[in-house]
């Protein structure tokens, strides 16, 4: 329903009320005229009665025998009688004319009264119907407004509010009376008052109102960002009657936009890092491979390891970090059949769960675990029937007082350790990664040595402060 349609029932009601008032004024004028005619009639009747009495007195006196002394009086009486008869005749004629006028006036008054009653009855029905339509329109408007998630209000030019919805009161804690006039400004952040006033100053000329401001959430005692919009209600000649406006909560949207921007920046940064890692791994694998057949499985395994860690990064929830136990489980399960508790016959793992890793550490750390695992499968504990792999980790204090993750990778039970040259098949990329790349890129402390019955490696890297887990994992 448009604005003109909403205003039409109110205009029709006002027109009907004006018409009834005019009819009432006409009827009152007719009643006054009728009252005047009745007064004239009563006056003439009184005069006729007086003349009749005078004439009767004169007639009686003329019936008695006259004496010489009363001859003159008799003549005078006859003269008066003639005058009285003439006056009486004139009075009767006037009375007759007045009676006819009164009858005409009464007939006209009766017709006017009947017409007025008919028109009043018809107009009353129309007003009743119009009032009912106004009530339904008001009910529809109220139902629509109260069902909206926005804060709704009505105002005049300059921002003088005339009404606010229940949503406004529920959110801000202001009653409708407190929000009227410029009282709604009290619910806005003080730093946003000038912007709101400036928007209202330009609204009349621009034909619209739009501004953003922080509105106080009374229930949680905080401010949230809202976008306020309003549209003018105009008459047929373009004059602004009032403004209908809404204030929409956009706080979550702004936070999502900020989060999206951060994620895009992080994705770009991660992509650049990943491309650099892929390039480095590829070049190092090429240098260590003697033939294309030797290069292919090595690069495929390493790229799959990178793919697995990217899957971990993608599956994490917003604001969470990849943990060491999740990274270790992801790599081991790709090569060793683990049960539902993450255990395997030749593998033991123990350490606290939930130790977070810095995002810059995850990819290189994953490659180091991958190299240790594949070497164990080819030459070490996982390649020997009597071999066993123990992986333990914990959080330790650094010399500077920070937290560091210490990982101890210990292989045992390897009956016949291969020569170091055989362990370096593929160019010795794993050992080089652990002994050189991790310290250089991550500031890690590492050791890598060949024991009599297997490889022993330790890796120590920084842990983000206040995020180290303590729940133990035993397997």
C-alpha cells in the first residue's frame, strides 16, 4: 500500500465530518427561522385577542339606550369599534399570512430535517466504514512494524521523532516518550551525534536520509553499528508530511567483512608461502634425484604431504590453530594403519593434546614429519619387523621464559642400520630440512643422529603464548 492510499481514508473521514458540520449549521439556521415565525404568530394572536375584547366592549355599550349625555360617547365608541374592526381584520389577515408562512416553514423544516437525518445516517455509515478501514490499516501497519527486525520510527523534518516502535525500546531501553523529539540521540554513541545531525540537515534537500551510527544495546551494555535510512511521506503537491525510517543492525556484517578481509590477506600470504615451499621442495628434489623415475615418487609424496597440511588448515574453525597432535596424526595415518585411538603395533605416541602451532611453522613442520616418517618406512623402525617408533612431546620453558614444543622422535629395534649413504637416498632432503631449514626458517633447535638401532631426532619450536594444551595423549 503506497503513501497516498494510506492517507485517503483519513482525508475521506475529515471530509465527511466537515459535511455533517455544514448540515448541522443549516438545520440550526432553519430552527432559528422557525422560532422567529412562531414568536410572530404568538404576538399576532395576542393582538387579535386584545382587539376582540375591545370590540366586544364597544358592542355591548352600543346596545344600551343612549342618553343625551352619552350621544357623543356613543359616536366615539362607534368610531373606535370601526377602527377596532379594521385593525382586527388586518390582524386576522396578517395572522393568516403568518400562519401560511409558518406552515411553509414547518414543511421546509421537516423536509430539511428528514434530509439531514438521511444524510447524517448515510455519512455516519461512511464514517463508520472509514474508521473501520483506518483501524484495519493501523493494525496492518502495527503488525508489519512489530514483525520487522529493524528498529522503526516516524519523525518530522530536522529529526524530530513523533513515534518509535517497540523494537527501539526493547533494544535501547528508552521508552517511546523518551525517544520523541531529539531524545533518540541519547541512545547513540556521543561521537556519532554530529554525523546524525548533519544527515538530517541534508535530508530535506536530498529527498532521503542515510547514515551509520553506533546505538547502545541496553541488555549487553555495549554499542552496535546500525545503518539508518528514512523515506519522506509526501502530499500530492510534493510537500513532506513526515519521515518513515528504520535502523538496521549491521554490526555482524561489518565484522564479517573485516574477517573476510583478514582471511583474504591470510590466503594470499599462505598461497605465496605455499608456492615458495613447493618451488623449494621441487628444486631440492630435482637436485637429489638421479633420474626422472626417482624424482616422480619423491615429489608426489612431498606434494601430498603439503596437500594434507593444507587440508588441516582449511578444516580448522575461525580463530583456531593447527595443533601438533593433529598434524602428527594426519601424517602417520597416511602411511601407517592406526586404530580408532590413533595407535599402531609399531608406533607409540605420548604428549599433551591441543598444543597449537604458529601458522608460519605448520607447513615446514609437516614436511619434516613427512621426511622422518618416510625414512622410517624405507630404512628405519617401520621397515623392520622388530622395529619400534616412539614419539613423545611436551611443552618446556625456553631460556627467555617463553613456551616451546619439544618433540622427541626415537626409533629402536632396527636390526641392521643401513649405511648413511643409503639413508641419504633422494639427496638427504629430510635431514637437510631438519638440521638447516627448520632452524633458519622457524628459529628451531634440532638434532639428528644415527643411533646403533635407529634414528634419534629432536625438534624444539616456539609455541604461541597462553595457548599450550595440557591434556595428555598416550598410545
